[in-house]
C-alpha cells in the first residue's frame, strides 16, 4: 500500500509475519499481519476468514486489537501471494 511505510518485523510464525506500519499522512501506527497464501486448502482459508470475522465482532471494544482493513495483494510470483491483514495498533502515547 503506497499510503503506509512498513518498518521492523515484530514477529514471525509458520504462516504469517507481523510488521510495524505507519500511515504516511496521519502518522498512525499499525501492526500489519501478512498471511502467506500458498495453494491452501479450504480449511486453512476458513481459518483466515474466521480470524477476520472474530476481529470484526470485537471492533466495538477497546480491550481487543481492532481490525483496520483487509486486502489481498498479488505479486509476480504466484507462490508469494499473501493476504494482508492490517490491524489497528495503538501508539504508546494513547
């Protein structure tokens, strides 16, 4: 996304990586979760959809991290397709 800069990696697992992201215009900090999307079976895609649905259900509370947006990106290589789940990450000053 051209409106954000992605900074240091905060975590990494078998299927996803989390990086700090900053919105260029507002300076708002986010955690961006990049989920690998390699020829997954339907059960694995359902898990991703379930995670998104749970985060959407929790959006009215400030006790759970809030989902900001979800988008899918494609690159030149099919094997590097990802679903990018961008989660709201409160800055330390709030």
